[in-house]
C-alpha cells in the first residue's frame, strides 16, 4: 500500500509545485499587482476583447522589428 | 419635486428640465454629450455595456494646452528612453472609477498609432505608457486621454513607486508559497494525527514526514527569509525582536523534525513551522500593502504640484521651472491655480482658498502686502505676487518632504510595541540554552527521554522541546487572535484599523488631540440664523436668482437653506451681474412693468460701498440681502458642530485621558466651540507645522498621543502622533498617513474606537495571562524532560483553543 501512497505523494507534489511555479511566473510578470482590475477581468473576455489583446501583442512585435533591422544595419 | 432622469454618458441623476435633450438622449453637460458622440463614432460604445448601472464623473474640463508635455524640461524629469529606442512615461489618470474606465482608456490609447504599451492600474490609477516618439508625441497621447473626459498627470516612479511595487510583489509571492505549503501540509497532518488514534505503521509515517519536509523547506528558507533578515538586523542593533523568536522557533522545530526524519523516532513539527511563518507573513503582507497605498497617495499629491510657474520679468511673461523662481520674482497666478511658492500679494484684493493648508473653513480675503502661502488656491481673478521664498523652502514643499520622512520612519513604533513578548522571547531562548547546558554537563536521567540516545542528543532534544512548546501558542496567538476579533468588531462600526498594534496604543493613550474643522465640526458653513424681514415670494425669487449666480460657499449655503425652507422658487433673469471681490454680488432686475431694482447680496462692506447703512453684530460670517437699499433678509452662517461631539468629549475627559483641540482658526471661534463642548484645553491659530511640533512636544514629555483630524493641514501632525485617526471624507493624504480611518465620520464611532480598543486590550492581557500560566506549567516539565511529543501536540492545541475561545468573548459582552 505504501507504494501507492509514495506514487500519489510524488505525482501530487509534482503537479502542485508545477502549478505554484506557473502562479509565481504570473505574479512576477505583474499579473496580480492590480487586485481590483484582476477581479473585474471577467467582464472583459468577450471575443472582441480577446482579439484586441492579440492585436496588441502583434503591434508590440511589429513595432520592435524595424528597430531591430535598423540596429542590424548599423 | 420635478422628475429626475439619468445622463446617458455619466449616469448621474438630475432634474429633467436642466438636462440637454437630444432626440431621446439626455445629457447633464456638454462634456458628457461630446464624449458620448465621440465614443459612438469610434465604435467604443460597448463602454456603456461594461459600465452597467455604475455612474462615473462627468468629463473633467481642463486646460486644452498640452504643449508642456513635449517640453525638454518635462522630458528630462519624467520621460525615460528605453533600450529599444521607445519612450516611457508614468502617469496618474484622474477620473477613473470603474473597470470600464480602465478599459476605455487602454483601448483608446492602443488604437492610437505609435503607442506600444498602455497599462493602467485600476487600484491606484497609475499608468505606464510606452510610445514611439517618431510616430506620435506625448502631447497627442494626453489629448486623447482628455478627449474622453479624463486627465493625466506625470509622476516620478523611480523615487518610491518602483520599490514599493517590487516589495508588494515579493511579499505576495512569499506569502502565497507559504499558504500553498500550509494547505498541503494540513492535508498530510490529518492523516498523521488520525494515525495517533487508529494506529499507523512507522513506514507510512516516515513517508508523510518526507512529504512534509519537501513542503516545509521552501517555506522556511524562501518565505521565512525575511524573519532571518529581521532577526539579524535586530541582533546587529542589539535588540531581541519578534523576528528572532519566530525564526529561532521555526528553525529549531525544523531541526528537531529533521532529526526525527533521519533517524530518531518521535513526532515531527514541520506543520507548526509552516503555520508560524504563514500567519506572521500574512500580517506583514498587509503592512506592505498599507505602505504601498501611502506611496500611491503621495505620488498623487506630488503629481498635482504645478510643474512650472509664470513670472513677470521686465514686463514680459516668462514660464520657468519651480526651482528657477528666485526670491523677489513677481509670480502670476490665474484663477483656480495653486500658488507654488510663498509670497506677498501685489494686488489690492484677492480671495484664497486656504482650507488645504490652515483648515480655515472660510475663504480668505487678502489685501495688498498680505502673505500668500504655497499650496493655497487663488479663487477669483488673475493676480500677481512677489515671491518671498524659493520652491525648496516653501511651505508646500516642506510639508511634502516631512510626509516623505514620516512614511519611512513609521516602522520605528514596532520597536516600542510588544514589550512583554520581547522579554518573553529572550527568556525562553536563555532557558532553553541553560536546559541544554544542564542536561549536557550533568547527564540527567529523568523524564520520558529515550534511554538509548547519547547525552548530547538527549540534551538537544530537551532544549528544543522547551522552545517548541513555548513558542507557537504562548504569544504568537494571544495578541493576534484578540486583535483580530477586536478589529473585525471595529470594522463593523465603520472603523478601519490599518494595523492591529494600534489597538494597544489607543488603549494606553493619555492625550487625545483633535482638529476642529471637519473633525468636531462638519467643516462646511451652514445657516444658523436667518432673519427674513420680508418674505414676499417675488423678493425671495430675486434672492434665489442672485445666489445662483455665485459659486462662493456662502452663497451656496444660503441657497441650500432657501431650497430647504421654501418651495416654488423660480429663477429670474438678472442684468449686469457683477462679482465684487471679497464683498459680494451686485445685479439689476427689470420687472414686467419695466421698473428697475438694484440687488445687493454680500457682507457689510458691500452695503457700505453702496451707501446702505446697516450694522450687524455677529461673530459669524454673514450674508445680507438688500433690494434698493432696503434690507430684505439677513443670514448668519457657522460651521456646525457634529451631533455626538459633546458625548465624545465628555467620554474622553471622564476616562482619564486629556482632550486637546487644535485649530488654525482664530481664538474667538475656537473659544466658542470649546465652551459649547466643554473642552478645557485648546490651541488656536497655528499652522500645519506648528501642529506637528505640538504633537512632538507632547510625545517628548512621555505622553501617548492619539490624534484625530481630516485635512492636508493635519497630515504632518497625524503622521507624528502615536496613533492617528483620519476622517473618511478627509483629504487623501491624511488618510494615507493615518493608522485608523473613520469611514462614517461620526464621533460616536470615534468614541467606539476607544471603548473597543480598551476592551480588546483587556482581553489581550487576559490571553497573555492564560498563556503565561500554560508556560509556567509546561516549560518546567519540558525542561525536566517530561514532555513526550504527543503531550506537546495536545497541550499546544489546548492552549490555543483556550486563547481563541477567550478572545471570542470580546464580541459577546454587552
């Protein structure tokens, strides 16, 4: 029986530490800095809002490109 | 009453007839109308779905000129150039009330070409904006924000904000790791403790211990690191603090448990290690949040300081940075602007709102040569004044600096609090060490000690058991549990305590210092005596119309008085309405028969100027109304005393504390209020810095000072007192430096603060008594080696339960 317990303990701890790791990753990125905004996030997950989020990331990437090319030429 | 209707933009409710009607839409002002159409055109009208039933503030009307945001001096101070060539600025956005506001601002900024990142924090309204300077200018970005009815100010994040944000994040992660481990360990412990009674084989127990070990290690060395650091700095300054007790208790339990894990038999204490650290860490995290809030408020105040001033040099206007103003320069101030340096008035007349600095509830009329304080607001007209200080020495700047200092020095109190527990910590540590020496050198053989272990092991285990049995329950719970019950009870009465330790300080207070304006009184003028000579409705309508043409607080109060006492007041069209500086308002009225009347509304000086002879003896502000030289009505206005003020004063004076009233007002007003309330001691006519000085003097005489106040003028004094209580409707800054916030502003709640604190403190002392008795019994037993692990575990929970149950009684009695 102890073998089963050992397995459960290892798998359980592994999964929970993985989740804790993801949580810390999010916290370090500033996801939980703004508690009020976080709680209202639910209001802002319509299709339109999610598209906006993707477009913002694209915009950020694209705006980085010309600068990188410039610095490569130099 | 007439029908009220909601504004389609801001959702504020107003009477139907004053609204701007457009098809089936209604707006309360042009600003709302403009923003509504702008959002419709840009396809942003889903804002209203997100807003739901909440209402926001109507758009802020601000100065259209945004060129100052592109100036080199602004850029040097606030704008950062990032490695990738983009620019970054930190802003505080004014007017944000709900998540929909945040969404709207972010959306409109992201839709602007050239804006790379726009992240707005809802909690503190701070925004980080990154943009490409070759595509868009900052002035354009600010214009965008203003176009939808918000306003933005820049602040310097490097001074305090970045550090505070980082600290908050660090503590948050540390706390969550600890909470995570505690929850998991609790599950393992359930299995282990059930094993006590139902039987558990050594192997399974060992397995659970390994699991607990894996979970405890990060808690002790990652989350608990701050306690090691705190204990180290404490020792460096030769102070034995709570951090040392927590860290030595946790470490010794951890080492003992390690010993159990790798070899010895017995019970491990991994669960108590995580629990001690988690509980204390949650308390520390709340403290860090409090400090972060203070930084946010201070940034807000500083961002609203003027950035530059207009000075007159050789009859030319010149815009200069604040640091460049020299003593003797002539400074120009437009209506509504804040004075940035102190000076002397060069005009014949001016009106100033000094409420933020002196607490004076009335507008102050100034004559040529009068002193002007920085931070006060020019009300009426464009004025010039001669600077008598530079910015660094100005009143405003010295207040900001004092506040910054007090924020960083506040934790000092921690060293003076918890006297008893500190002595306890050192006693336990010494006892444990002596136990070790005694067992090791004399080789005792008694108690339930494992006979097979060598002398060192035996001595070590006994010494550790002394710390383990003493530490977690004895004091770590006695104070916090009682405080928690006390604090939640206080919160239900509208009293927000930022930290539990203030309960103790309030309970021990010897002097209670209160501000007058806004604390004992309502802080706004009210009509206390009205004498309406002729209550002909036509005449009252004229008075009402005249009052409506002025926004002066006296006019507003008198108008409110009229609205309360008379219905069917109508607005008449007046001609030639003229505001006469510091005196009142004059207008003409033509009736249907084309007969003309002159209307005068204001103080005695106004009447004198128009040759109406009338004398009025009053200590209060007065408003006189005359039609064609005949007095129609007179009003006396006074700052009204709050309902429960008398009860509060007598309670304080009867419970062995001394009450002192501080005020910036003159002696006449102060004396009057003092007599009405039965206050024996008051100090009047003092400025914010003298108030703080007064508190410091009291403290240096060994008094424990509790201060209650509301305005910016009290902020410095509040931050200097042992415990500061701020009114919930007071200035942001005074709330942020305060330890206790009175949400409903009622003096009855303020009295409760003292009553409940004293009660809670009594129970804290009882709890300490219980835990001391517990320790007096168990520690000697532990020192003699009679404490077997099972007994330790049971007695620990038993003593905690006793303390918890006792604390609950705080709520029950009375």
